[in-house]
C-alpha cells in the first residue's frame, strides 16, 4: 500500500488550571492511536494531565505573508489600551 | 520573484535572525536555509534512531532489573527524540517517508559514533557518560537556534539527556569500584570510546566547511574545536574520579591556556567511518531497514483498519 499515516498535532495540558499547549506533532493511523502515541512521545515524565490530538489537515492557519493587512486593523486602535486615557495622578486604583 | 526582490527578502531575513527573532515554518526563508535545516535536523533525528541499536544489544543482558529498566527508558527516550526531531523537520516541507528513505538509501548521514560496536556491558556506561556527554555539549546551544520548531524540540531533548549521562556514569562508577576485572572492563570501554567521542564534534575548524554559515543562522554558537575542548576539560576530571586513564599520552593540563592539551585525532579513521567503512555501518543499516520493511504490514493494517472504521462511522451517520 505504501501510504504514510496522517500527521496529528498534539496539545497537552500540563496541569489543571493551565490551558492545553501545542507540544509537537506525530503520525498515527487514527485518533485513538494518535492519543496513545502522544502519551508515549510527549508525556513520558508526567508532563500532562490531558491531551488533545487534532489531525493537522483540519487546522486552518493564517499566512505570515498576509500579516501586514491581517493584523493591521488592531494597530491604529490605541484607544483599546488603558494608557490611552489621560487621568490625573491623584486618581488611585485605576 | 526577481533576483533583486529575493536579495531584499534575504537581507530582511538575516536581520531578523541577527535580532534574535525566531523563524517559524510558514515564514519566508532562503532555500539554502531550508535545505541546511532539513539536512541538519534529519541527520540529528537519524542519529537518535540509529543510536538505539548499539544500546539495544544489551537490553536482554543488563546485569540487574534496575539497569535494564533504566536502559529501556533511555532507549525509549532516544526514539522520542528522533520523533520530536522528525516532526520538526517535516515542518520544512519534507515528508517522513522521504526522510526515512534518505536514511535507508544512505543519502543522509547519522552520527558516526553509532557505527562502533558495544562489546561489553561497560560500553553502555561509556556511551551514556561520553557519547551522551558530548551530545549534550553539542545540543545545549541548539535550544536557542533560529528555527523555532528545532529550538523547541531541543529544549525537550536536553531536559531528558541529563538522565542518560548520569545513568552511564553511574554504571562506570559501579564497575570502577568493583573487582579488578570489572574495573579493567571500564578502562577498556574508555579506551575504545574516547577517540570516537572526540570525533563527534566534527572536523577541526580549519577543515569545517559549514561553520561560518551555521554560526550566522545560530545552528552553531561555538566552533567544533571550542566544543571539543570544553568536552575534554570537563570529562578528564570525571575520569580521574573513576580512577581510570584517558588513552592519550599527550593529554596534559596547560596552565597557561587554562585547558587540557591533547593528542592528534585520527581523522583518517573519522572519514573512513563517515564514508561507510566503520566496524558496524552495514550492520546498523541492515537492522534499521529490516525493522522498517518487516513493519510495513503493521502500518498498512493499521491504516486499513482506520479507513474501515471511518467508513463505518459515515454509514452510521447517514
């Protein structure tokens, strides 16, 4: 048959209270195998309490070459930041 | 893209690296950067994978359950390191099958050290102490290299390597405190692994063709000779603690330099082994290719099973 197993992205929650973080990727025939492999490859030393695996082909990513126009709209909106607003020094706790 | 535009992009790219910015897979990069990284990361991955073979030789003959469990865990780590690195390499647009094919066809290289045989149990100690010790020195600077996926893989690898070196040194220490025969076994392993370990840092700076470019891209932070010196300086006192002798009559502390002076490395041997004439080159590739070929039906069956289940689920949903 000579076909490569699909690629999966692995996300691990290191401990409760933290978000799942991208740890890397691996090949597996299906989701169940991807989970088992992810455990063996990325959590051999108790690095996680929860694992997500997502087939890489299901991820839609933004393209770095479009970054200027893609992220531009946020750049000129300084009024979204607290420091934009001028308040007298006497005002405390704000 | 015109040549001028490429030159311009290249200038911006080099500037980003000079500013310690990381490069991520989808970023524009010069073709040479891509190819150099594919070569280096895949060589590194292949070395981890082939590195399991000399150690695998001793799993069934480890002298105690404690040693056996540790050796198995170490070998499993090497497999893990190979996998981290292969997937980092694949982000550069090469498939896993292509990478394996390059290894199996002999097109890609792996670290020559694994073409030496593991003749006694002491060799497992010497590998952990010297080979993993040298690997750590080579690898630590890579945690900060410019290509993001490689740097992240290396952070994980380096965290795990320290156990490898300590378990190796502990094996040596136990042998050196044992019977005269056991100590002689440790000495013999040091005799055989010392020079090949020094060769792991690659040719001398004068002979090294990639150093300048690799420095720029932060694939290297120190030159081969600097790293080799660092290894010698830190390893010789460890041999002293073991009470065994480094097999180099020219080895001598140089007060003025603040480093050990050492003898001439046999570069003919190094190039022989690189070119495929080491004691175990053929055996290693034969074992590797055979494992890959004999596993093919398992890979195919797993995929067929996954496809069948996927179809079943679609039917159920209809």
